[in-house]
C-alpha cells in the first residue's frame, strides 16, 4: 500500500498540510476532494516525490520512499496539471523518450498498446503541439501508464476530456484497479468521484477530515456532506473574490 502519515507542508507563512494521514491499498480507487486551494495538488506532488514535505513519513509497501526514490518513481505513474510532454516531438516520440527513461520492457509493443487504449493511434505521428487540450491530457495519461506502474497519482485526470473519453478512461481505470493497481486522483467532480472511486477522502483545512466508502453513499449524500464540511471556506473564498 501507499501510506502517508503526519505530512506537513508550508509555503512561507502559509501552512497547506497540517498532518495529513492517507492510505491507498492495491485495488482501491480513492477520490481526493476539497475546495480550491485545499492542498490536493501539493499532496499529490509530495506523494509522487516531486515536492518534499516539511515533516511526516511516506512508505510504499512498507519501505520509506526516501530510501530509494528512483525505484519509487518507477512504480508510480503521475498525471499533474502540466502534461509534462514535449510539443516539438510526436506522441510516439514522447512515449519512446519516457520509455527509455523508465526502462520499460518491450517498449514499442507497449507504446502501441497504450496509444490505442487512449484512442491516439491515428495521431501518433503528429507533433504534440498540434494536439487539443483533451488529446494532450490523454497522452499525459498514456505517459503515466507507459511503464505499467503499481500506483497511479492523478490530478484532475478528467479535465479537458469529452464525455466519450471520460467514460473510456473510467472503464480503463476500473480495470486497472481490478488488476491490483492503487489509484489516487484529485477531482472537483463529485458525481464522477462516485462513479469511479471506491472511497472519497476530503482534504479540509490541512487534514483528511472525512473518508467515505462510495458503496455506502449516493452522489447526493456525498455532495451534502461535502458542502456541510466546506461551507465556511467556500463562503470566505466568495467574499474575498467579490471585494
């Protein structure tokens, strides 16, 4: 499992994470929800080893990620707001580059399979800078899946995708979880969270303040509970923006 305990992170005088505890087991799909600025992206960057926490411990299958961060990165696939792609290369060339970086086995076969899975085969030889936002997002997801990671960390993975692509990705991720992958994704879409996730964790005021098995709750109930928990913060944000 991916296990983080007592994570703290501040940026200057602003404390974003105040002792976060979160676990993601193999076969789980966990939706990380929270208001804008709650620290979801920061938490995902820390878990993916791209940002250092100020305090706390993160382990992967019982081993601290600080002991062998390179090995950890080989077992994690990451999708962040930035697609982390090279616009002057084709989709295939991008995946070939990252395949070499990760040392992926049977890379050309794997690349073709992932391009097909993300419905990008027909545009595989086109430069990425000619891609739409949704196509870049699909290629970013393909990059994250390329080395067949055990853990997927995804920040708003459905952003920019059309309905067909969203449904396709949801089915792909569900299948991946059934194969034993552990998936943690941040989202603002509570309905999609209920559709995809097995659990919803709310990041609020620097901690995981609510953790709900999706089987036990409807989208309406999740929305009601979420709004009750975050109402004060949302009112404060609205007031600041209207001043």
